[in-house]
């Protein structure tokens, strides 16, 4: 295994959620499925070299803040960890609306 840069991006921690006002209108099961689908479609850019989305955990224990945590490892076409803007065009904004 090659050495990783000491200042390199090894993974992204991503949180997806919805507003408290919409909580009663949202189908939680469908929301979870949509979150996983969006994460895979957005970040699993190189299927032949494995999956970049490594895990998704649903947190429903906080009623006012139902959310999902995910771990995404930026893997390029060669199977190397690489978070360059060309392969992982991660938005500058911290709020992603889909």
C-alpha cells in the first residue's frame, strides 16, 4: 500500500436530514431509501474499483432531528484515494439540497 499524504482527504462525513416542519409529512422509510440512492448515485463514481459510499447510519432517536450519517471514501478510477475536484466535485456549500 502506498503512503497517503498527511494532508490528504481520506473520507467525507456527510449528514442528510430534512426540516422539523416536514417531519409529519415524510415517509421515513422512503426517505432513508432516497438518501442511500442519492449517495450512491452521487459518490459511487467508479464501480469497477469498489464503492465510495462505505456506510450509512440512520438516527431516528432524536425526534426533532431525524438524520442519516454516511461515510464516503473518494476512490478514483485506479482504485486510489483521491479527492481531486475533477473526480469528487464536492460543493463549497455545506448545505446540499436535492
